């Protein structure tokens, strides 16, 4: 067991780690000194919605990419904690595709089960993390955004990076875009669709955000990749053109860890298994196996994957198990990465991540005695989505952990304009 652990980020991954440590402490175990550094003024990470875009009140880049009227794009049954179900939280079954506020409330219910806020330093941004080879520890430098003071470097035995990877936009360029006379923006700065009423909107990209924003704006019309712009005219690869008023890039996000020294910094595209991470967690290129990453994978599974990754990390820090020889660790991540590179479709992606979370759960032993396999629900979701992208959220699924089938929402997704928790929970027909 080590003395001091720095956790960077109070989103779902970082807070899962704090919850597991808090549970260990309740059970009478000795845990490390924990400090979680969070740039925002409250917990939740991306789920902590902000109206701001660009920069926050402290001049820091806005972390949040959430927008109003955002609804889950996957069944809640696929992200449900096995030991804290939606029925546990809300006291009744709820529909399978909740809006953001409902999911965030559920997460806060889980986090509030443990006394963890005392470990979090809010409005504190990490500026630099350096591994000290001579002393086998880290120096972490931070700034208090409220007082505008830079603190002296603080020493830690482990550093856990849980800052997420959906906040730094990937913004490609296109010939002529610099002279486009309308608005050009990334989905990171999208907050609601009403801004674009009556405008011709071109969405570039094939990500979930492109699909969801298109549904919100009711402007779904698929085209080949845009090649260039001349004035307001977009030229596409198949030779067609279109006049547009707004260009909205839904082109994904970058892994960006500017606070880490070069030998500690993960560099990866968005993928189900980033390279150089044993078990998708332990960084192999620096830090003597004491720099851990949580939540850096592209995701089918979300809350449960973050949860089991966090427990695995906590057990490693607690020395509940030891790491194998380096050669074995290298072979392990390389085999996962190779399999990842050979995935052909969404069903293989689901199977891949199912195997990953199940392997971690198994290694956590009796501390995580749950079967997280919800591949059958993911399969059904993928088929419904392929059949009709506008209606798949109107489907209903049964909870793996309670057996209860969710009710059908009182309003179909395309007509559900009120995304508040109160309206969603009122199951009376409109």
C-alpha cells in the first residue's frame, strides 16, 4: 500500500476510483491519502453541463461538450451499475433512453453513496506532472483557479489520469474554408439546435454527435465527404454541391494530456484499445507502472467499464495483486491492440469490449462478483439503430440485474422536446 495518490479529474472514472477507495476505508482497510484535482467548480466531468463555450470564467478552455436536449444514444441497461440499478435510484422502472439530466442524477446518486467530496479540490487545474526517477514518485504542480495562485509541486506515489478525452476538438481543414462567409464551428461548442432554425446546416463527420445533432436539427441528408468550399458552396467527393449557411464539424476529439511530461503522455486516436497500456490502464512507457489511465477507451460500455477499471486500479495501488514481468505485460496489451485493429463491424466491437470488461471483473475476484455481459442488449440496439436512426430510442429493454423491462416513454424521441428530469419521470401520456 502506498502513501499518496493524485487523481486528475472528477468525472465518472475518477469518482468511481474514489468510491472504491471510500468503500475500502468503510470496511476497515487502510487506504492512501487521496487528492482529486478537478478543473471545474463541481463534479461530473462532461456530465456537468455548462452554457459556456470557448473559455470559462477563469480563462481556461471549457471542458464540457454536452448540449441541451441530449438523450442517451445507448440503452441505460447497458451502462447500469449491477449493485446500484436505476430502480434502486428512482424507485421504479424508467424508459431505456433517458436525457442527460436523468443520467447525471443517477450518477450523483451512486457517488453520494460514499463520502468522497472531501477528497476533491475543485477549481484546481493540473499544470505539470513529472516522474522523479531517483525517488520513484511524481511531482504534481497545480493552480487554484479561484485564488489565481500556483501551488508548489506536491509529491505523489501514484498518479491516475481520469481527465477524459472528449473535450479537445479534432478540427480538420478543407480548401476554401477560411473564406466561408457563414459560421464554422465544432460540435464541442454546440449547445442547442434552435440557433440554427431556418439555416442550411452542413455537418461534417460520421460520429454519434453528427447523427444526434442532425436529428435535433431535422436536417438529415447524407453526402460523401466534402472536398472544398467556394463561398457558401460546398463541393462533395461525388461531384455534387450544396449551398450552406453553417459548417458544423462533428469530427471527433483528440487525446490531449498537456499537463504530462513527454514520457508519460498517451498519444492515440480514439480507439477501443489505446497502445502502451497494460489492461488498458497501466502506462508502459514511463512512470515505473505507477501512472494509470482510466476511461481512455472508445466506448460501447461506459459506466460499468469505468467502474471495473477503477476497482482494478484501486486493487493494484493497494497491492492486492502484483503485476507480471514486463515482457508479459507488453505481450498482453499488444495482443489486445492487434485484435482491435482487426475488428470489422459494430458487433465485433461489442464482443471485444465485452471480453475486456469481463476479464477485468474476473481479475477483481470477489470484490466484483458481477457478470457485466450485456452484449445481447447491445446487439438488439445496433439492429434497431440500423433499421431507423430516428426511432431506435423508442425501444424498450429489460435490466440484466433486476429483470424488469423498462416502460415505453410517454413521448416518442422525435417529439420529446422537454428533456427535464421532471417531465421524463412523469409517465402520463401527453
